[in-house]
């Protein structure tokens, strides 16, 4: 199964994506994790991405698209994957479709985690206490929500029109949310 997991920052995408990838036996591909690992190792990619990430801005599409293209071509993503944090822009949606076309496959579903906006801020502020992430300060957290609303939320309608959208209530314990996702998956 080839899935996307979408939702605003703090919706719990990462937690759910890891559990789901284990369950489905596919690759968990988190663009945020890949960028953070590259920043840590000070690779060329990390150096190009860091200032955008620290400011809560999106990394430019040409950088992100090239990275995802390489990652999806790897063996462990051939039969199943959960993409987490990509696509985030209309351009990335088009690119993803082209990449998957080239690989001779397509998406099976797009999970959208729905969480109250104030709950999102509270979760991220809590995470900020332990994450050590440079983008987990209150101002940057609020900015990331705005960028999400402007750039990424419109993608939900695009996937809705393609008949792929699976909306899941993301409020409550992670385990409960996980069960809701599994129940909602296409067969
Ligand atoms: P969150 O879900 O909390 O916003 P992520 O870990 O998914 O965080 O992403 C962290 C940062 O990495 C983003 O704010 C952005 O700078 C960069 N990033 C991740 N995915 C993308 C993407 N698809 N396009 C552009 N930038 C991205």
C-alpha cells in the first residue's frame, strides 16, 4: 500500500506514520526527518535546507523534490511506503505524481489527520520542552501553522477530488488515533 499522511504541524503525522509503516511493512519516508539528519551531518543538502527550516519556512521545491525522487527509487519503498511531510505544495503534488508514474505506480490513499488548532499549538509547545528543535519556539510554531494553512491545506481538496482522501479524527491518545486509521484504510 502506498499512502500519504497529511495534517498540520503537531497533528501527530510522524507518530502515526512510524506505526503504520511497521504494520504495512513499507518504508516510512519523513522529509522532515531526512532534512534534520542532513542538517546534523552538515551535508550539502543540510546546509541548503537549514535556514528555511529554522525560520519555519518550506525548503524550496527543487531541493525537496530531488530528495524525494531519490528516496522513492530505493528498494524498500518499491511495494509500500508512507510519505510523511510530502507533498506540501501544489508543485510537489505534480512532482509526486510524475515520480510515481515513472515508477509505474500510484497512491492508494491520503490520510488526513484532523486536530483542533489550539490543541496543535499546545502539543508543539509541549514538544518544544524536549525536542531541541530550532523550529519549536512559539513564534516559529505559529508561523508554521500559517504556512501550512496557506500552502498545504489546499492540497486536501486536490486529493479529495481524486477520491483519495481519508479523513481521520486526530484528537485523543495516539493508540486510539492509530486504530481509527487502520479501520479507515482502503482494503
Ligand atoms: P512539522 O510536521 O512539525 O511541521 P516536519 O518535521 O515535517 O515538521 O518538517 C520540518 C521542516 O522541514 C519544515 O518546517 C520545512 O522547513 C522542512 N520540510 C519538511 N518537509 C518539507 C516539504 N515537503 N517541503 C518543503 N519543506 C519541507
